[in-house]
C-alpha cells in the first residue's frame, strides 16, 4: 500500500530520493531510504488535493464542535469572526492535547477514550530557519549531532532540496528533545542566542543572518502512540467522527500513509452504509 503512494509522488516529481550527504546517522536511521520534497512538504498535500474537485477552506481555527439537534451532522465553530461550518463527517488529525481542548459536545464523544488518549506522549523541540545571502561551502548537506546538549540536526536547505544558491541559502536547525523540554516555556528571545551559539560550533563561518524564524515545536514526534497503534480511532459512527494522524501510529511519512489509509477506509464504509 505504501509503495503506491511513493511511486506516484516520485513519478510526479513531488518527492525525490535524497542523494546528498548525511553525516552522523545512527545505525537505525542509516538503514532508511531518505526522500525530499523539493517544493516543500505541503506540496505532497497539494498534489492529492489537486486530483480531486475539492473546495478547500483554509486558515480557520476550529475551537468547538457540536452535534446538530437532529444528531445527523456536526457544527464546527471557528475563532475567525465566530464563523460556523456544517459537516457530515469530521476527521481530526491534530495532536491529542489540542483534540482534548476542543469545546462542545465533542467532549462527551471523547470520554470513552480519554484514559488512553491522555497516555499519548510527544517529544518537544525548537526548529529555527536562518536565511543568508551568498554561498556556503560545507562537505555535507545534513548533519546529526550527538555531542551537543542543544543542537541535534542541521540541514543546508538549498542543498537538501537540490536547489541552487542564486538567491542565497537557508540553514535549518532542530534542537534535541531534552533541550526542548527544558526550555519549552522560554521566550524566543531567550532561546535564539543559545541555539545560534551552539550552531556556530559546527558552522563557524556563518555570517549574520538576514532573516531568522524560530518555531516552538511543542508536539513534535510521537514518543508513545495511542494504545496498540490502531492508525485511527472512530469516536462516533453516525454521524462519523474519526481521529487520526501520527498520534495513532508512528511519526514519519509512513505513519501518515498508514493513518490516512485507515481513515479513508472508515469513510468509504460510512458512505456505503448510507447508499
């Protein structure tokens, strides 16, 4: 099943097999085949959306889900202008803590699963992107770091994607999980100089960045998934509400495929039952 998606994305040039140099891979990571999305990871989602006649609505934050009085559909409440949206099927792929914080009658639907949902554990880290003019010459494209309390992963993003340096270059840095947990509630102004100081131990030639963006990745990779990793969880059969994502399987693209395939099967069965 997974290979079908990889083949399709490779043929469409949405994914490419990574051929650059990675240093510092551990014995498990070294056995994996690595891929890169030259146009960014959101190009994978866009590829599949563009194949369907979907009228997608973006930039909405759902903070409450209620069931209609006739119990046949849901009402989604958004923060933006207190807008409401109707839905016959709801698919939720947000991290479990955000799922548990949704308001409305969804709380009653979560209750039978609450104990196991609360046992899901995430790693936390910071990610920082730095943007520069000019060129950068280093003997690797990506580097894993084992001897630093702060920095865990560094990527020269242009090289990783197979792009040129005509418009400058960018460097991506991930902190380690222990550092992320220890400094999770620090401000960006507190964390940024610490990351920069440690980054320059491995790239001392870096000039001052023309732009920097830092992200607090509170719910990074899955450390402990939902019980028995079911790939998805049906919260209610009629009207259908499903929870999915890597919380219910594993982090990484394979986990995304497994969870989405499981949810598609649930939706297909739901549609057939109404025919």
